[in-house]
C-alpha cells in the first residue's frame, strides 16, 4: 500500500505512536522492576556511603523513563501535525 507524498505524515504519525506506546510499556515494566530491586535498609546506606553500587536497572530507570517521555512528546506532535494537515 503506497501512500501519496502528501499523506506520508499520517504514516509517520502512526509509526511514532507505535514506538511511543512500546517505550511506554517498557518504561512501566522497568520502573516496576527497579522499584522492587532498589536497595533498602543497610544496603541503601552502603550505596549512599559509596561502599556498593546500586543495581544497574535502578540507575537506568530514569533514563528509560525520559526516553519514553520524549517519544510521547514526539508522537503527540506528529499526531497534531497529521490532524492539522488533514
């Protein structure tokens, strides 16, 4: 199915929406796992004092959430543009 050049923005908007939804799901799962694995008690004190490192997923969770937010903003902008172009 080939779209005319003036309708390519619709395909881009749909693809951006799919990517955004995928990152949203990944972000949610990573946040749930990170909240379960975050250090607590004496291990949190050891991480705070620098004696040990936090789990990698706890370190990466904010980055993944930021990527999901950025893709959601891009998807929203594509959606608005596609609606505007009609």
